[in-house]
């Protein structure tokens, strides 16, 4: 009986997701509309297709009162989701479990406190096998904000 309990505890521990994840981001002295347009253009100019645009800021504002909050988090906030066939194949051939990270996302947001500044970034994907994805995401963002 104790072995079953130990096995159950071990299974629960191993199945628990890691919630801490690094984020790579830049703050730009430009409007949300300009930065979002530049990010979208940089993704498309890289030959990638945007699978979806999640309007996170709108959703949170629309549901703010319903969930009992009086805090407006974002003036605007979106997440662009997309994948790269070549980069994804490269990283998944190294580690088949990298499928968990696809599609990739780039977020763009501004806040009511700083409407003339926009934050843009992406999750930092862990592990050496995901270096090409991190490089691709950062390159797209740098093209958008420096290009």
C-alpha cells in the first residue's frame, strides 16, 4: 500500500506544470497602433502566416465588471499567434516534445498609465533546442521596432 501512495504522489508531482517562465520584452516610445502594425508587418514580411490575433486587452476590459474588478489593465493588448514550418521542424526534430510550444506568440500592449509607450515581447522558450525559436521571435520584434 505505501508503494501505491508514493507512486501516486510521484505521478502528481511529475504531472504538475512549471508556471514560472521568462519573458523577453522591449518598451517602445511609440503608439500601440504603430507598434502593433509594425509587428504584424514584420511577421508577414518574414513569410509567416498569422494564425490568430487574440484581443486580450479588449476581452479583459469587456469582462472586467463581470469578474468584480475595477482595474483597467491595458489600453490595448493583443497576442499574435503563428508558426514557422522550417524553424518548428528544426526544433521538433531535436526534441519532439517542443510541439508544446507551437504556435508561438508575440504580445503587444499599452497601459492607461503610459499610453505613449508600448511593450512588445514574447515568452522565452526554455532549453537549447528552442534557441532558434527565441532568435526568430526576437528578430521579428527587432525588425518591427528598429526597422
